[in-house]
């Protein structure tokens, strides 16, 4: 059992239907928060909402595409209305792109950037506007924005060049937003996972196999073999760090992009 450090608070998590997003949403609920679940896929978020209800917290679901600014603002509005406020914004939604830099197409980059970078930017904008509208700072509440970067936001990985660039960009947005909005009672941080055993990594591994001739599972095993703690990461590992960033113990931390990867990239 986790401590109920977020009782009375409302969180919104994008990309909440599966993987890391689902893990984060469930952990924040276990910490006591009511949670708005946002995903472009309608399938999945209703079952996560049911799990949150079993924990004893409220949940609402919103189908939205984070690359669409209007949809992000609408999702934040709905969450705040339905759950009575907003304190924590987790910009988790993202996609991967595996391929040599020389073969990346304009269409691939446009989609990647629209979700991984623009989606975070729109989430920051919508959350800041809502925090101010609600008067969180005047009520003595520290508002939190938490963004999904990656170990690829600290190191540029071969065959993941464009993806790495998108995650470096998230770190830049995180730092700039932290500087701009500290005076508004808002902290902005990011989490940087490593090799997480999710559907995204299954797809990354398959793509590496196609490009390099490696057997399926070989690339995944190679990356996991480089982790100091000796195992792949789980969504719960990531969620534990996000829980810290969302909670009261992190109120003096802002503009940081913390590595949570079991010991793979060191900074």
C-alpha cells in the first residue's frame, strides 16, 4: 500500500489506456488522487477507470488526440469540471520511431513531432491556463506538470535519431516552462524511462529486427543486458517516480528531467 499523499487532488494523464500511462494513473489513484484518463484509443481507458473505481477514487475518461491543441484544452476543461479541479498534469502520451536518420520521411517526422513535442506543449499550455483559472496558487496549492521524456532525451541513440530529438525537445520545454511558471506556483519536471516491458518496446524490437537482421527479442535483450539492476523496467517503476514528482516531497524540485532506467544512462 502507498501513502495517500494526493488525497483531494485531481490528476490528468494522457496516453492512459495502457503501458506506462496506465501504470501512472493507477499509482496516482492509489496515492489518493481522482484521475482523468485521456487517450486517443477509446478501448482501454474504460477498464482503467474501473480499476481506479475499485481503488476508491473517481475517474473520468476522455478520448482525445494530444496533437490537436483544441482537443487537449477541451480534455483539461472536461477533467476540471467533472472532477472539481486540476492539480497535476501528466503529459505521458508518445510514440516511437525506429529507423536510420537518412531514411526518415517528412510524414514520419510530422507525426512524431505532433504527438511527442506538440502534445506536451499543448498540455503545458492547457494546464497552466487551468491552474490559473482555478486560482490554485491563491489557495496555497502547488500545481504540477510532469512530462514524458526518455533516456533518449539524454543520449541520442542510433536508429532512434528522430525519436531522440523529440525527447530532447521535451527536456527543453520542461526547463523553459519551469522558469516561466515558477512564480505562478507551478513546478514542471520530466521523467526519463529506459527499457520498459510494454507494447511500445515490442514494436521497437520488431522494427530493429527488420532493419538489422537481428532475431525478434534480441535487441530488447541486448538493451536489458546493459541495465545495472539486471532487469527490464516495469510501468510501476516509472509510476513510482512520477508519484514522487506529483507529491509534496517534490515541491522544491523544478525544471529537472530525472532518469529512471535501472542504471543504463548516467548523468
